[in-house]
């Protein structure tokens, strides 16, 4: 039986943009279409906070208050995932959903991609052009599946879902999707995340996509941008 060949040029998609721009939805579509792995910092943190040790409790307190977990904590979670992906002979690539969140994280991510030899097919997608009022409106109305942890945006036919259309799980509101938490996150997005986005812009690697469109149109624009 022939062995699986290691992909020397996996597709690396870095999805950045403000909270509520639809990064999670687009990441899910890309993951399914290309059979990619996913690193979602928010999902990693929400999973880690369920472990009731000091760090888990501190993460819960931090993200439920709309604040940012320090880089060393999230970077450690990234590395655990990336090392597991690097062991897979059929690894096709990965999506970074919502990271990096600071210029420091962007620098560290570059070093990690260099370490694994994953720089050659990297695409940085920036979902932009969404008014702050619309972002707040989206975030305070979206839901998440308690079963598969999938984000359910308050858009199109998804607004009418009573349960997850994939696993049948109960739809709930995330603890940090409240007006105060959302405003906090938009504040640190401008202060901390924008310098990371500007880092990729200066490197001429940033692909800007209008995020204020129907989900299907945003996805189509992303596919064109990455040449798929």
C-alpha cells in the first residue's frame, strides 16, 4: 500500500477582521471545501476554560468580561495544535481564525510558520468595510451551537434556525456577546489587532475583502483571492 505523501506546500489561510465580521463562518466554509485544519483562538480558549484549574478559571473571567487573554497563553494553545498537524502525513493546510490579535502575535506566528516550513502558500484575508454599529448588531444577536460549538450568524436563513442545522444542538448566546463585552472587544481590536493587520499590509500580503456582503458572496471573493 502506498504511503501518503507529506504536503510540502500546505495552504495556510490567516483570517483577520473585527469581531462580528464573519471570520468563523468563512473559516468553516474554507475548512469543509479544502479539508483544512482549523485553529480558532476563541474556540481554543473556550475549551481551555472548561478545565477548572487556575488558568482555566482566569481565562473564563477574562473572556467573559470581553478582555484579551495574554499572548503566552494563546500561543501555547496554538503550538499544541500545530505540532499535532505537523505529524499528519495527509496535512493539507490550516486556517487561523481571528489570529494574530497583536503585532507580537504576528511576529511569533511568522516564526512558527518558518519553523514548520509553511510560508510558501500563505494567504492573509482581511474582512473589512463593516460599520461598527452593524458589528455590534451582529454580535449581540448571533448564537453558538452548544453541541458542536459552531457559530450561527444572524444572517439570511440562519436567523430562523431553532437548533443547529448540522448536529441538532441547542443554540445559545455566548457569555461575551453582550453589549459591554462587545464594546470592549471592538476597543482592543482597534488598539491591538489593527497593528497586526498593518504589519501584513506593509509586507504587501494583506488581501482585503468586503465583509459587508452576503455570506456566499464573501466566500466567492475569498476563493478568487486565493486562486481557488
